[in-house]
C-alpha cells in the first residue's frame, strides 16, 4: 500500500511538472538595490545586492520565511557600502564576498552574526563553498585561498596558492571535507589545487581558453574554445580524472562556445551543457556525440540542470525552458527581463534567478528616498512549487502554450476543441 501511494505521488508530481501545474512565488527584496548574485541549497535561497545586503529565503515553509543577514557597514552613508559580488550556501553555512575584497561566513544555525571574516587585498573573482562541511575557496588576482574550520570549530587558512593568470571560475570537489581539493580555471589553464601541495596544471593549451567548468567527486568537465582559424578547431568539452590527472574523453564539436556545464547534478555517465549557439546538449560520457540536442533559446544558454527524465535550461534572453529529455521536446517556458544566472531544481520545486548585467541602471535616481532602481532594473527570483500536497485548485500557473494555428489548444490545463470556439 505504501509503495502504491509513493508511486501515485511520483506520477502526479511528474504530471504537474509536465503540465506546469503548481504555485509560484516571486521573491523580491524591495529595500535592496540591484540583484548581484543568487545561490540555493535544499530550498534555502541566498541573494546579495548592490546595497551590501544579504538575504535568505526558506521556501520549505508555506509563508517563505525571510531572514536578513546584517552586514557590518563601515559608513552609514548610502552608496558607500561595498556591493555583494558572490553568494554561496550549503546545508549549514552561508557565504558572501563583497566588492572591497572581504568575505563573511554565517552559520545557518546560530543567528545573523558572522562566525568568520577574512580579507583579500583586491577584487574577488571567484568563490566556492563545499557541498557539505566547512570549506571555502576564494580567488583574487593571482591568489587562491582556502579557509576552513578545524576539529575544534575554529576557522583558519588551510592553504594559499599562487597561479600565473587571473582566475575565471572556481569549484570545490565534493566529499573532500578533511583535505579540500579545488579546481580553478585561468584563461586557457585548468589548475588542480590540493591542500598541502603545490598547484598542478590539469590542462593547458595556448590560445584555447576555458569557457566553463563543473566538477564531481572524481571528475572535472571543462568547456574549451577551439582555434577559430582551423577547420577542425571547434569548441569541445574535456573530461578529466581528478585522481590521475588524465583526460578521459573529449565530447562534442560545436561552432559556438560552451557556456555552462552540469556534471555533478546529472545522472551517472551523463552531463548536460549549454552553448552560445542557443542549443542545450546532453552527453553520455561513453560516446563523443550528444544523445540529445535541444534548440529553443533566443540567445546563448546560461544555466542548465537535468535529471533522469527532464532538463531545465536558462538563457541570456531571460527564458527558462523545461524539456522532456527522452522525447526531446519543450514542455513549457517562462520569461523574465534579465539573463538567467541561477537555476536549481529538485523533485518538487524549481528556483530561478534573473540577474541584471547592469548594476547601476539609469533608473536609479538620486532624488529617491531609498536610492533604489526602478523595479524592472532590479532582477528577480522565482520559486516554483509542484508538490501535490501544497496545491489549491486555483493555483494553476497563468500560461497558454498553444498558438492560434493549432487544432487543439491548451488553456489553464483544459483541452479545447477546434479552434477556441468554446472558451
């Protein structure tokens, strides 16, 4: 009986995903300025703003509990506070990096006061937080620093690395809490950074910069830009074994740059990648050609994630698309003004963030009381809930996916006859 109920709930949840039946919440922080960065973990969302504020939402509660993490500003004058450059969150910690090179760490269990702070001398270019445990990696100029909590709970610097070029992206390898391991990209070089050792070069080909990166517990996947003047110099994805440092396989061949990869969250032997050519590609790492290629974005793809049956992608034009992986068809899409910079889903919920590229828009007027930009310039976070247990009959999302040329239509989950004659 229990198995039957679980199967029934699973099927209903999948049907809700496919038909876009659920509740949606717009998370907008009116007192903040322009949205700078967003991250989420297990339904808890962290967002940083140009005002220096950092805010948390807990979407696991029905009223979406909100918490403002108090920033320690040196000046009370508005506009002089450092903006938030990056935010990250896991099951126990929240981290924010600021424009002045400072990093603050909060515990999700012990209130709103930072439990650890440290400083870089220059602008922070990348921030990574371990999936579990207490380890942080930050990159500034040519320096990569690892910070973590020891056995007694005291924070300390675990290791510092010097690299030859400016770091573009940074990831901490999962399940390495005792001795953190990071992977960093710096132009055409991919570094493997192990605590207690020197920086190792995992990949380096002159003139072929790395365009995106993701890591799992044993592998690293990176998008490589090919030589534009060679016929066979197309862009590709390289998969490296982190234990041996050897390249396992080369995937794909595309004229556009790969812009995002999801390896860690994908099913075994699978990864999904987005490209500047507006396509989403699914790869089985045991073969070089994509198993599925999806075209539906107007500009380049900026965020991707997949599971056993669906793919969710976000684009530079602001579209979020949900795809059926096995049928290779688009189920539905939604649009907001700014590029999709964060996208994360689990079995019953989806969190997306549209973050403006322009942090100082013309809409901000010095005569405004709170010096905030117009709402359309601020960026927005959406939280979708597809769980059957939390739905009301009137919570169907407002969408009509049908064109007026089709014989059958779709309007609020009601099938219509030829064409729209009895709405």
